[in-house]
C-alpha cells in the first residue's frame, strides 16, 4: 500500500499540481506524529523545520487533503471545536477503512481498533433501511488500562483521583 505522501504526490502529478516543501513537511508531520494530531500540533512540528510557515498554510493544506479524501477529521467528546486529523488511506479490500476509536477520559490517549463485524452491521442496516452508508465513526470513552489501574489503586488506598474527568 502506498504511503500518504506517495498518494498525494501521484494526485498532484495527475492534476498538474506540485509538491511544495510546505506540503511535504505537513504530510511528513502527519506520518511522523501518528495518532490524531491537531492542526496546531502539526504546525508546531513543521515550524521547527520551517520557521516561516504559517498556521493558515497548515489549515489550507489540511482542508485540501480532506476535500480530496486523504485525511479524515475527527472530533472527540469535549473537543467539538478542535479537529484532529488522521490519514484516510483507502485499501481496495475494505469498504469502510476508517478504524474505530477509544479515548481515555483521564489522559486523553486515543487508541484505534478495527472490527470486521462492522461490515455485516452496515450491510444489515442498508438492507433494512435502504440507505447507503458512506462512512462509519465509532468512539468509545472510558479509562485506558493504565488509568484504570491507577483509579483501582487509588480506590484501594482510599485516595481520590485528581486527573479523572467525568
């Protein structure tokens, strides 16, 4: 499977566009940072290598990448006004390649997971309703393993956790 950088380079070449140094840095940041960075996190990462880059350039590039299906914005609970971005690299074997997410309410860690049963759920939904599902998003919220252990430890020692958000 081609990397995000390779896919964007091919699209730009096909459309007569060019891979600018700023686009290259933003794409590299998306791949290097992993997870679900915000535009501001991407900006901080690329501005270390290119101090003259503007946050507006990062947003314009992210908007173009989103419009062309290369990245997918995600909003997690309590961050409705703060998009996070992830590569949306499509594979030919997957109708809905988007992974599902878990967000820890304590440390804000985001975990991705996939479940092959979702394809059957989507098919059943489409058969039942006649609708056409184009994208699927699913996010679980709770405590990651480390935070759950910490909460259990604090509960046994009769201490109140301070970082747990409810």
